[in-house]
C-alpha cells in the first residue's frame, strides 16, 4: 500500500492535529507559488500552529456545496461511479504529504478522488474551459498521495451550474515540481527556516 488512511473526522481537533504533521494537497499550490489565496509563509506559519487559515464559516459553506455536488453526481452523472465518503490519506513513500479527499468515486477500476469546489458568479469563469491550474496542482498532489491514474474536479458555480472535469495524472509535473518542491519546503519547516514574506501584509 502506497498510502495509509488517517481515521479522523474533517474539521475536528483531531483532523487539525493531523494536518500539522504533513503538507496537505490543498496547500501544495501555495508552496508552488500558484495560489492567489495562500502564501508559502502562510502555510509555514499554519504548520507551526500560528495564524491557522481555518475559517469555520467557509468550511460550513464548502461542506454544504459538497453535499449538493454529491447529489448532482448521483442524479446526473452516475456513469462516473458510485460516490464514496470523504477520507484523509497520507503517503507512505512521501510521508510529508497527505490529502483530504472531498469524496471518492468508486469505479470498476477502483477508487479515484474528486475535488469539490464552489465559485461565485465571476469566479466560475475560470472553470469555463476546464479545471483551473490552481485546482489541477491540488489534484495532481492527491493523485500522487492516493496513487491513482486520474481523478475529477467538480465546481458548483454562482450561475447555478455544476461542472465536472476529468484530470489525468501528470507524472512529469509531479516528479519535476510537486515532489522536490514540497520535500524542500517540509525540510525547511522541520528546520525552522521561515520563507520570505511575499505580500505587504506579511
């Protein structure tokens, strides 16, 4: 087995404690400099237990959107597979990486991850031609940790539509960027080497 299942409930104290032990797939885009919402220094501080980015209101809305998307998949896209529950998994080969999977799709070939998002009316424009780069980087990290050949992204937009896209594993991106950059970042976290600020606020 290339990963272990972490038996925790999302958004609990136990879940938060497990997040501190490794980098989550949702944090990888920031480590790679691809996130407009999070910085390397912000991720570093969160791993040190300072300035956690956990917002209970946003978490509530996010989970509510996941329930809506799950219902959509069951009603309109059953050919993709049966929807399984959320789960946290940690890589055995790359133990500094974990992924909190929103759901899994159970297919004939096994389970694959699906990343569920919500977007406001203007933000959904980023999804019109496929999965945005920010989310692609997160899913590639999930595919690495969960050891799967492909996964899906799904977004509930402000235009009241659900969009679903397949994302194939990109081993070149994983080998050239995800693995070496996250390893270096985690080594810096362990050695208390704080990243340089990248915003005026920082």
